[in-house]
C-alpha cells in the first residue's frame, strides 16, 4: 500500500501534501481517485504558474531597482558608492529612456536628485548624494551646465580621455558608464 501511495504521489507532485493526503484517504477506494487527483494537480499547476509569474514580476522590479549595482567602480571611503552609482545610472543613463543625459543633453540637478531618491528609496541620504555628486563633478564625470536658467544641470561626460578636468579615476568611471550604456 505504501509503495502505491508513493507511486501515485510522484505522478501528482504539485498538489500540496496535506491536500493530496486528504484526497487520497477520503477517496482511496473510489473509482475516480485518479480523476480527483488529476483535477487537483491541474488546479495546483495553474496556481503555481500564477505564483511563479508574480514572483518573476517582483524579481524584475527588484532588478530594475538595483541596476546601479551593475556599475563597477571604486570611490574613496568618504563617498558613498551606492549613491555615486545611482547618480550615474538614474541621473545620467536613465534606463528605459531613449535619451540618456550625456554631454550637452542635461538634466536639472533637482530632477537628478529626485530620480536618485526615487530609486534608492529609504536608502537615499541627501548628505551622501551631495558628497557623491560633488565627487563625480571634481573627477570630471559629471558635467555642470549653469546656462539652463533654472539652476545647475548635469550630464555624464562623454569623453573618458584624461585632461579637460577628467582625472584618472573619473576616466575609469566614465568608461564603466559608457560600457554599460552600450551593452545593456
């Protein structure tokens, strides 16, 4: 009897164990036991597929919220890496947008800050953001444009060559950002 139970259980693996046992015990001698188990298995498969889709959607949203972690570069200890990555990813590269903010295509600082804050959520710190943006500007990664008439605006420097205010570390960060943009 136990081997029969195990064999039937293997044929209907998706049914929750307690439900399987209940159906089996209540209908052990019934002619339609396999039909009842098949119906329960079909329902369990549909339920599992729905749960798998929902999980995949949550996983996709989480991955989208963590895109900045795909930018691999280093910053000094006094600069928060997550904020620097998020500024570049969500302030300049703007995943999902057809026009990243590079070179002369600029984004107002308030919008850059808001994009970064939206993606980082509770992890966002205005102080860490300010330090990271200042660092990226001093390294020549973030170009500052004061000519917009609405305060400072920023964009990613498209030129990773040293000189013109781009430091060695800045050049590496620009190359990482541009590589991501071209390989996403």
